[in-house]
């Protein structure tokens, strides 16, 4: 029985009059210092106001007085959880359930502590247990959705959130969470309505306003997004219990600026968020993700190393660090991080998928399938493993997997429960994968239909991510390259470059055969195939800083001299020395191959730096190039999913290559892809001779060479030479007729 004075304090507490309630508790405890109810409720009040250590102390005293009270244990667990002391929180909940097995609140709190400690599957089981005890428990249903979302079971998470809203239409948290997930899944309009309603129900909750900002952000409603974030920040800064929300809101605000194209402002806010919460791994996660999206993998790596330092037991942190290491070519280190993530969380889906991708890169396609199958077995409701399997196996994909993909895409019959929403980002990879399967099986019309949808979705996702492409800007760059690299420039700088023959540059359009050419060369015992390097671009862009100038590179050409060229060539060679450490060769190679396709932009610059290097231009029928690009789910290319952009890129490529053909002091070696695959015995030895190399039998068995391959051709170069990709465009002559008409004539 609670005393009358204590009842007054509780009423004040429930009314939000915390200061008045605190005075009442103080007065009551002066005369009743060992009253368990007063100690417990006063501890809860401290928890509500952000004084978690004091809450632990007071509720602990209440338990000492009345150890058999399960509610005391459940609320102590929440105080421990707020302090990040998850093991103690979990133990408190288990003790509460031992005292009262049918205690849904304790089961829910146990689920929250398990979730916050990264044990999402265990958390989901506890939320389900709470719902078995009380089927109408809307908050547990909401929390179940959150754990399912972390497990990648998006369809089930949406179902759980919708059930929570149905159980309690006034539960603002469930509406906000459902809205945010719908936004993430490409259903921003519906998500926005839910986020707006959540804010109407609870206008003073910063997290709800933050989600509202995210919904506006997804719809490119930038000013409204910034307004919502601004309101969220104002509220969070006023309320001491919400101070932890400030850095996260700043990070989301920064992301909006990033996507709007205001990247300098965005990174300033990301850094502010990190400065406010330097020990919060989530802030470093935001920063690392932004650098990754900006394709600055070295900076992303640094941020993610810090994230792992702060959260050493977080599987997703190790997985993200593994990804950055993989992007930097540190494959053994990447594998170690992925395996550490699985040690921490054996069912971490993203890690299994990344390990599958790493296995593909290393040429172990059987192991790649094992990882994808393992992920699919753990998460049969997730579409992501199926998309990977389709890309890997193509025409060999089992019929049941193909049927499952059809189900996700709404092609498995009316009422298929697996069907993804029309704008779900998960549809894109499935469509690309199914297109590869259908193409390999000769079902070209079906493949073309899949690709039309897949590329449309890729364009939209790229737009939402702020990854725009401006074909006019690229054409202007080509114009400036043509204007800047003249015969007189080459004549003036003749003989000032480094005379090394170490370097071999392979370039051409993506999907033109550059990976095959590199694989042939890298099968030579004295050649190191370094893959697609950014070194040429980085050195090119460093020219102004090396010359002590603040303008762009091309205006610097007029003042380029032998001293600067020597510095630049040395910078390039120094970068290669670091990369060469990954070489599997027992002795230093006599050739290092850089097969970045778009080095065709920098051929003139590179020939000034390295006049005796080998420059190999791989040329392929542009219709086949276009088809192959159209069929590929590129991660970084911003022009391949739009027919007009793709055609414009091809035209600019041909225009610049023709310029190089006319002005270079030393001609490029042109290797025609069709000739290579149709007459390999003649063309391959000529290729090696052009590089100053003798023929070795291993070069003819290139598909047996074990080495990392990080391009879209990873599957093809693991197979013996085949000719089916020649004139592949004829299968798509009708659906891609407009694209083909825009391509330049060869």
C-alpha cells in the first residue's frame, strides 16, 4: 500500500512536474528512508531526467529492502541499459522473469538490452515472448520490428511496425519507425505521412522530428528537411535527457546537405557531430559512410578504424571496416575483419554477403556460393542472398531460386507474400540478377524487360543518394584535355619524364575487355596485375599543389617543366611501391599493370611522365560495350544506367582517343577485343611482345591464375576463353535501338 504523500509525488511525476515530485520524494524519504516504493519511484524519476547513475543507486536500495519485487528489477535494467551496462541489464531482466515468469514488460526490457548489445535475433525472440504473454502489447510489437530491421528481415519488420500501429494508433514511436523504414525502402510519400502524424501525436520528441527530416530529405524537400532537423536540434539541446540525440540529428542534417550537393558544408557538420560525441561509435559510422559514398576509401578507413576502437564487440563495425579495407586492396585484413564480425555475430547477414563478394574477388566462386547459401539459410525471407546468387550462377541458377526471385518481383502469381513494394531498393539487384540468368538462358526479351526496370531504379536510387552525373561537364573536361595536350606541349616536354619500362597501362571503356587483357598479362611469372588503380587520377589532380598553385590542373600545363614532371613521376612510383607490397610474386616484377579503364583520360599526361611505359588501348564494338554496361549493376559509375548518358560517354571517349591517336609521340598499342577472342593464339603473344615480354604457357591458361579481380568481369576471367560475348548486342537490337543510334560510328 503506497502512502498518501507518496501517491501525491507519483501523481506529480506522471504529470511531468518532476521538480515538484522530487521535493515530495525528498520529504517522504527524510522520514521513511527505507521505504522500498519511494526509493524505487524516486529512482525512476532520476532515470526519466537523465541521472542514470543515481537511478541505479536508488533502485538498488529499493531492491535491498524488497528483493522479491520483479518491477524493481525490470526498471533497474533500464537504468543499466541507459548506461550501456548491458550484461547487468540482461541479468536484472532475467531475475525479474524468474520472480514473475508471466511479466511481459520484463521480457520487453530484456529484448531491449539484448538489442542494444547487438544480439538482434535473441532480442526478437524476447519481444515475441512478451507478445505471447500479452498479444495487445503494441510497444513490444514495435520493438520486434526494430530488431527484425537490424536482421535485414525488412518485410517482417514492416509487418511488425504495421501491427504495432494497428494495436495502438496513438503510439507515435511505432508510426515514426514505420515511416522511417518505408522511407528507407523507397516509399517516401507513405513514410512522410506517418512521420508527420507521429510528430502531431508527440510534437516534442526530437527523434520523431529527425525522422520527419529524413522523410523530407528522401523527397528532395531540402528546406523542409532542414526545418525539421532544426526543430529537433532545438528541442534536444534544451532537454538534458535528449542531449545524446544532438550528434545524431547533426549527422542526419549533414547527410541532407551531402545529398543536396553541399558537400563542404556536410563534412563540416559531420565533423561537428564527431567532435560532440567523439566516443560515440555511431558518429564515426556516419562519417565513414559519408567518405565511402564520396569514394574516399582511405578517409572512410580511418573513420571506421576509430569506430571499431570504440565498439570492439560490434559486428557491424568490423564488417564496415572490412569493406573499407577491401576497397583499399588489403584483402587479407578485410577477411580478418569479416571473420571477426562473424565471431561476434555468426548470423550477421551483411558480413556473409561481403565474404561472398571477397571470395568472388579472390576467384573462389565455390566458396562465394557457400557464403550466399549460408546467408539465405539464415534469412530465408531476405532477397539479398538471392540477388548475389543470380549474379554468380547466372544460367546455372537452380529453378527454385529463379522462382523465388520471381516471387519477390511479383511474378510468382497473385498474392505472393514475398512480393517487394514497387519502389523497394531490394528490387534493383534482383532485377539485374534475373536479367543475367535470363540472358544466359536465351530469354532475351525477359532480360531486356528486367534491365529496363533495374536501370530505372538505379537512376532513382542514385538521385536519392545525391550521386548525379552531368554529361556536359564531362564533355567540357574532354574539350579541355584536347585543347591542353597539343603536339607543341609534347615536343616541349620531350625527354623529361622517367625512362622506366615498369608500367603498363590498360584502358578503354568499362566492359571493353580490359580485365581479360590484364588477366592474360598477370598470368606471366614476372608481371604484377595491380588492378584498377586511382594513382593516375590522383597524381594528375595533384599538379596544382605540386606547383604551388590554387587553380585547376589544365591551366598549369603551360608552366609544366622538367622539375615538376620529375616530382610527379616520383610520386606515382612511390604510390606503386606501396601497392606492390600486395604482389604475390617472390621477386620484384618487371612489369606492373594498371588497368583502370578510364585512364584513357590521362594517356597524354602519363606519356609525359613515363614515355617508355606501355599504353594498351582495348577497343570493342561500342554496341557490345553499351549492352554490357546496361546489364551491369555498377556501384560507382554514374552514367551507365541512363541511355543518353551512356551514349554521351561513349562519344566523348571516342573523341578523346582519336585525339591521342593524332598527337601522342609514341603510339598506343591498340588491341581489338573481337580479334583477341577470335584469334587468341596470334593476338595474345603480340600483346606480350608489345609489353617487352616473352610468351609463357601460363598466359594461355589465364583462367587458372589465382589473383584478386575486383571488376564486373570477375566471373568471366575465371572461365576459359569464350566468344559468346561478341555481337551480343544483336540480342537486344530492338529494345536498345535508340541507344545504339546515339553511339558514335567506329
